[in-house]
């Protein structure tokens, strides 16, 4: 597993791909009608393994995990932090993630 992650990291660097959590890198989600969501490295400087683990986002590739609001509200995926303790809660803060169009 460790070799796989290092391999992915090296190939990402070799391909010149900006990593998800570089301050300059943003992953954009369409938002399924609720307004687009920009996941920005500027706000997310935690260790890679905090998010890239079996329970959360196992693959370092956008779209590998389909993110639902139900999962977030249950404290999984983005909700493992956005629960009102580590970071602002998903409930009552829709517009902090879903930008109006
Ligand atoms: C706060 C959570 C979080 C942290 C910390 C994090 N990532 Fe990610 N990363 C994500 C998410 C979410 C995705 C998109 C996954 C998906 O859509 O299935 C992603 C995707 C990626 C991608 C693919 C980007 C693309 O454009 O497809 C790479 C490469 C990546 N991460 C590398 C890293 C590296 C290297 C680290 C540590 C230096 C790291 N990530 C730390 C959440 C995180
Ligand atoms: C490892 C914990 C962690 C995970 C996982 C995580 N976040 Fe965050 N996020 C934070 C922290 C900490 C902040 C800084 C804001 C705060 O203190 O509440 C933040 C800030 C943000 C902001 C900035 C909002 C603003 O008003 O400035 C957005 C948008 C955001 N996160 C979206 C997401 C999305 C989308 C995901 C899932 C793909 C995600 N986050 C996963 C910890 C996390
Ligand atoms: C921490 C960031 C965050 C917050 C806060 C948040 N969302 Fe989301 N939401 C997302 C992400 C990421 C997706 C997946 C978008 C995609 O795949 O295009 C999503 C998807 C959705 C979807 C479509 C998928 C589904 O499961 O229904 C709806 C509807 C939605 N959000 C509504 C809301 C509402 C209403 C609130 C406030 C009560 C809210 N969201 C708060 C990040 C967030």
C-alpha cells in the first residue's frame, strides 16, 4: 500500500500534475444542482493519510468516490471533519461549500 501511494505520488509529480492539496490546487465538483463546490488545497493542509485512507478517499484521483450529502451528514468523507468539531458543520453551512451560481 505504501509503495502504491509513493508510486502514485511520483507518477503525479513526473506527469507535472498539481497535487490535490497544493495551496494552488482546487478540485471542482459540479454539486448536483446544489451549486458547485470548490475543494481547495489552501484550506486543507492535513497529512495525506488523513484523507487518503481506506475509509475516506482511498484513491488519489478525482471522481473515485461519489460524494453524497447523506455520507457527509453521517460524518463520513468531507463530514469526517466538517462536523462542527474539526471544521464547520455541513448542516447550516451549505453556502460555505456550495457557491451560488
Ligand atoms: C482534506 C482531505 C485531503 C487531504 C489532506 C489530501 N487530499 Fe488528495 N484528494 C482529496 C480529495 C477529496 C480528492 C478527490 C477524490 C475523489 O473525488 O474521489 C483528492 C485527490 C487527490 C489527487 C488527484 C487530483 C486530481 O486532479 O484528480 C491527488 C494527486 C492527491 N489527492 C494527492 C494528495 C497528496 C499527495 C496529499 C498529501 C500531500 C493529499 N492529496 C492530501 C482530499 C485530500
Ligand atoms: C481532514 C479534515 C477535513 C476534511 C476531510 C475536509 N475538510 Fe474542508 N476544511 C477543513 C478545515 C480545518 C477547514 C478550515 C475552515 C474551518 O476551520 O472550519 C476547511 C475548509 C473548507 C472550505 C472553505 C470554506 C470557507 O468558508 O472558507 C471548503 C469549501 C471545504 N473545506 C470543503 C471541503 C470538501 C468539499 C471536503 C470533501 C471533499 C472537505 N472540505 C474535507 C477540514 C477538512
Ligand atoms: C463540507 C462541504 C459541504 C457542505 C457544508 C454542504 N455540502 Fe452538499 N455536497 C458537497 C459535495 C462535495 C457534494 C458532491 C458534489 C458532486 O459530486 O458534484 C455535495 C452534494 C450535494 C447534493 C447532491 C448530492 C446528494 O447527496 O443529494 C445536494 C442536494 C447537497 N449537496 C445539498 C447540500 C445542502 C442543502 C447543504 C446544507 C444543509 C450542503 N449540501 C452542505 C459538499 C458540501
